[in-house]
């Protein structure tokens, strides 16, 4: 399984001036509120809503995924 990631947190200070599209406001926010672009390579992707479970949240995945490594990204 080929796996890799690229995370761009702080673009160069002149990026928004040189390229107006670099000031994209649709990017996800990080914990401290700054924007982040996340690129991940993997085998499959499923988009689901997190369900409440006691004092936590839960996402059910296919049984074929048991034992495999996954990454969770909050998108909204």
C-alpha cells in the first residue's frame, strides 16, 4: 500500500499577493484556527457523519478494514 502525505500550514507571506487563489477560504481549519491543505494517498475513502457514543464520537467502518491503518480528517 503506497502511503504518503503533504501538509501545508503556512503559505509564504507573499503567496496571497502573487497568487490570489492561494488565499482560498474553503480550506479546513487546524486546531488553532489556521487553515491547512491536506493531501493523503490511500486505498479507499469513505465519507460519513460521526455519531454520538456516550462521551465520545463513533464512526463505523467496513469489517474488511479491521486491522488496517486509517486516518481521520474533520472536514467541517
